[in-house]
C-alpha cells in the first residue's frame, strides 16, 4: 500500500513537470546539454534573446570542434532543428566530439547534441505605468549614482599609491579630477533630466498634447518599468519566476546538465529561483549559472519569494552549482563584482585590480568574477555582452561543450578555476581595441574644438547659405537676432564670445561624426578581424589542404597575428583626426592633438592585465 511519503513527492514531481521533455520536430532524443538564456529588462520579442545569443555561440561551437577534432571530412556543426514560433523557442545543434579514422563503425564521427532555448518572461505580467516607473526612478537614482561613481573610481586607477611607481601621483590626480568632474556632470544632468521627464509625463495626460509625447513616455515605461514591477509587485514578480521554472523543469526531471545564462534583471529573477528553496513547490537546478551584466546586486530579491536577503549566502548554503559572474568594466547595472552584504565589494575590487599588493584583504564569499572589456562606455557596456566573442562567447562555449570523447582535447574548467583561456593571443589586442574606443572619443572632441571655427567661417562665406538665411536683407534692415549666430562676417573663433554657441554646436556635430565613423564601421570591421579564430571556412580548407590552414590545437592557430589590425585602427584614427587639425586648424592644435594621442596610446596599452577571480567559498572558522 502506497504511503503519503511516496504519493506527495510523486504529485509534486508531476506538478513541476507539466508534460514530457520537449523533443525536436525531427524526433531526436533528449540532448546531452541544455543552454537556457534569460533576457533583461525592456521589451523582449519571443525568440529574440535566443537568436541574439545562439548565432555567435554556434560559431564558437564550430570553431572549437575544428580545434578539438582533426577531421576535414566531418561537418563540425549541424543545426538539426530551429523552432522560433513555439511557446519556448529552441535550437538543436550537433557538435563534433570524436572521429577515429579507422575502418568500420569507428570511422563515423560522433556528435554531442546541445539544445539552446530561452526563458522569456517579458509578456507574463501586466506592464508598469509611466507614473509608477517615474516614482521608482527617483528612489533608485541615489543608489545607481553612487555605484556608478565607485565603479568609475576603480577603473580609472585601481592600484594603491606606491613610491615604487613614479607616476602614481599623476594617476591619482587624474583619478580624482575625472571622477569628480564626472560626478558633478552626472548630478547636473541627472536631476534636471528627471525633472523634465516628470513634466513630459504630466503633459502626456493632457488632451491633445498626449499625442505628441505619448510615444516617448511609453518607451520610458517599457524600458524601465520591469525593474520596479519586480520590486513593487510581488504577484507579477512571481509570474516572472514561473516562466524560468517551467523552462527548467522538464530538463531537471531528466537529469540533463543545464547552463543558465541570465542578463541584467533576468539574473535577479533567475537568482531567486535558483538560490531560494521552496519557490512554487519545486526546486529548479542547473549545472552552471552564468550572470552577465547582473542585476542581482542592484535589484536583489522580490517580495514574497522566500526567506533571506543575501543572494550570495543563499547560493552557498542552498545550492551546489557553479556561479560565474561577468560584468563590463563600465557597466553601471552590476557596478562591479558581487560579494556578501557583510563584506561588500571593495575587497573584491582590490583583489581583482591590485593583486600585487600584499596588503589586500581577502575578499568575502562570492562567485567567480570576470571583469569584461565590452565597449568602454557607461551605458553601452550593458547591452553588448552577446557581441563579445573573446571574453564572453568563447569561454561560454568551452564551458558548455562536453569533453572530446576518448580524451585528447581541453575539458571545461573544473569548479574553482575561472573559465577562459589566459593564453589566448586575442585577449590583450581585444582589450587594447576596446580602450581605444575611449581614446577615439577624446581625439574626436579635440578635432571638433579645433575644426569648428574654421568650418563655420568657411560656411558663412557661401553665397547660397547667406541668401537662404537672409544675411543681407534687400531693404537694408538689420539681420534678425536669431540669425546672428551664422551671419557673422567677422569670422568665428574661440576668442570671440559671441560665436561660442555656434562653435560649440559645430564642435559637437564634428565630434559626433568622427565617433560614428571611427567607432562604428571602422572599429567593427577591424575588431572583427581581431576576434575571429579562423581565416577560412571548412569548405575552403578542403581543396588546398595547406598545412598552415589545417585545424591545430591551441588558441588562435589559424587566424594569424591580431596586432596589425589594432595598429591599423590607431593609424586610421590618427590620420582622420590629426591631419585635418594640422592643415585646417594650424600647427598649434595639431600639436595638442599629437600630444593627446601619445598619452592615449600609453593609456590604451596599460592596465589590461586584470584576471578573473575564482569563486570564494565561506571562510573557515
């Protein structure tokens, strides 16, 4: 006779598993590995997160298959199924894992099946209103502002003052000046910006005017409304968590290894599901939990989700899976590493950036920490993790891929050892190119300041523009006051205060043009050449079979030396900015630009050696 001790767990298992494990349309067996992606705040299209991450991840799978298994006649990657319109979109990929060139059955290649899917919670709750989101923004502003300033402080100069470093005082002065100026600028912009936003939200409710500002207000609510719903609406927060639970439950029942990759707010939602027991009556389990741009430290847990307030403590006490935390060095959402509430992030910052100093305190418990070079931009760093092939996608692919059957190829890094390949020849060139983005912005600003007055002076002499703006009225009247900024026959210069507004606008436009071109198409093209692992596809390898083209073990064996592309980018930036300064603005401004360029080259090549920090278990008493 069955006892309640057996019936209740069976019913609970049946409740957590609403159906059989998903199978592909081709009838394949359950996969060997499952990868689940969870999106962050903002409007998320069904299947959008999957496609954003799956494409670069599949490229890394293919390259690693060529590295690990030397078989020119085998397809390294086969996509067997891709379903984007079902409730849980998914992609199945078969990755080459072994090939024995012997006779018989051993000659056939063997593949590992990896299923990639998403847990999209964006449509599972009632969205927030603009008024609620606005009130939440005021309450969160001090916290975000303070965390961002701390992040900027550590990234500008992470080391401590040392007399052995002759430049330590200059670095400290630079750190203080830049941090203080950014803090003041952020405060001056943020407060009036929020006040203006409040006026716009009010006008959106006025009949007639709402038609013009309603779209902007709706965009604001869609982008920032999700976090305040997570913190203030417990029932809707439960709906977010339930989506993740339902996505994980079928694979939990089969015991298949799962890697959950969560971005931004999705990391906070996933962390509460994974770290706190008892949610919805069943425990979701994963093998690897990877947070990118994590919102765990900023948002934390939602109400009514479970006991406890410290995610790190819950991770240590309630789970046994691996937690890997990746954060952009200028990403204001995670604002750096994660530690327990008691220890804070300062000791972790010091161990990440200043390991040579023996006085560093031991950091408190926490996950593996990976400081990522994304785009060296305070906001843009948060949204480009899926485009970071060198420091995010490739290490993630190596973590997911099972070892080559029969041995002989690198296995995923064991627990306690950070993922990623520190010997990867692409790593430092990638980081230098990312830091060069900030250098380009500085040179673009200098070019704008130097080129604006000559450009405006030249434009003011063009007869068609003078006629169009009526700089010489036919009746002999004076030029209208709102056209005086352009109709200045005395010329434009920074020595004439009356032309400052027009010069400033022109300088901003010139700098924006430089940044759009140099940090856009030019950087994307050359950085793409730096981050690729191989020069040729498999179909191009087969005809010639040159020894230099064959897949070989080791990092970057087939893509050549990446440094020429780095210096080509620098040369393109210098040519585009410094030559016009010399021929248009004169030798003085050109000398300022050259001096700035030399300083920026030095800054772009230093401080790129930050290494991951392994997970930190509880301290022994």
